[in-house]
C-alpha cells in the first residue's frame, strides 16, 4: 500500500507532462497564427477555404484516403518532394490554419496531394458541377453514364444496381407441386397469409 501513491503520481505525472509537451506547448507556440499578407496588403495567405474544399475533406476522410496519400511537402533532407514538383517549399503550420482536421497522412503509398490544385490547373479550371459526381464505371459491367437509373426516370437505388430478375413461375404452374390454398377472405392476398392455409 505504501507504493500505491507514488505509482499513481508517477503515472499521472507521465501523462500530464506528455499532454503538456504534445498539446499545450505546441498550441502556445503556433496556435495563434494568422494569415500573412504582402507589403501592399493585397495577397493574403492562406485564404479561407470554400465549401467545396470542406466537402472534399469529408469525402477524403470517409474514403480513408489518409492511409495512402499525404498532404505535406516534406523537407529536402527527408524526401525529394520539391524535386518532384509536389510543391515549391516545404509545408508549414500556417498552411493549415483554416482546416478543422488536418490530414497530413500516415504513409505515402500514393502520391502526395498537398498542392494538387497548383499541379493540375486544368482540373481546377473546369470542376464538375456542385451536385454532380463523376460516375464510376467498370468495364465488366459495361455501364455508361447515359444509361444510369436517374437518366431513365427512375429513382436511384443502392450503390450498385440490382441485376434484372426474371419473374419466376408461380408454384401452381410447376408440375408435381400441390396447388396453394386460396382464401376467399383475402382476395389478392398471399396464400400464406390466409387463415385456411395449413401451418408448417
């Protein structure tokens, strides 16, 4: 029992110092950054993000893109990101001040997408309409965007279209099967719901 109090204080102190070192001190150092402007005060960096950016961040998080892609240009001593033209300088804390959740990335299995808008200006110049999503087609299905369920006047169903089903013949039409009992009390109803049908 004598060693319980020092053990508890040691565990509490370890977590308290870790919290101070990893949360409080960095927030004190860089938590109050503001956008910078040039001498004339016209070019402000970074700009507040648009709704399209926030919607893209939600899709990025929901699809788990953080597991394969990173969003940070690393320093010259860590990687050759600047030589690959993934950015003209390394990422800095000020780059992320308007983001609620910063997706720096865990590992880089795919390309870095920190400055993808600057590297692919053609995609940025002609974005898809706000409500439209690019249809994902696979060659095995042979589906084209012109034959989507919404273009045929039907409401969209689940993520993948259900295969066409052919109507199966009724049990009475199959040879060798007993005819189902029909009930006059349930016209148009199913034979299983009628009180005259035998139970299992």
